[in-house]
């Protein structure tokens, strides 16, 4: 599963997934008109590493909203347990 974090502005982010490369390309083609940065994580481990601070684009206090969107996606897909 491919995880995508779409950052549209400060404090504005959403996460979604694609089943494979073709699904990702189809979805991105429909989003081309949006002004957004897309962070693509090619598998669960890359997405988990990014959430845990491994991606400098979403690290630190300024990336909290983006990490939260990614967290919610990982929990919804049962990649990460919601122990809170």
C-alpha cells in the first residue's frame, strides 16, 4: 500500500492511500489542479518512519498537522495501533 500525505497549506493536510503505482498515478492526475505538496511513502514502513520523524518535510512543531493526518490514516488502516 502506498501512503500519500497531501499538504495544501499551513495546518492543512490530509492523508490518503493508493493500492499500487497505477492507482497512485490515476489519483494524482485528478489532483493536478490542486496546489499541494504530495509526500509519497511507498510502503507502511516508510510511512511509519515519516510519522516518527524520519521525513524532515513534516518533522518538528511546524509539521504537527501533517503528521497528525498521517497518523489518522495509519490508524484507520490498522498499520499503527491507537493506544491513546
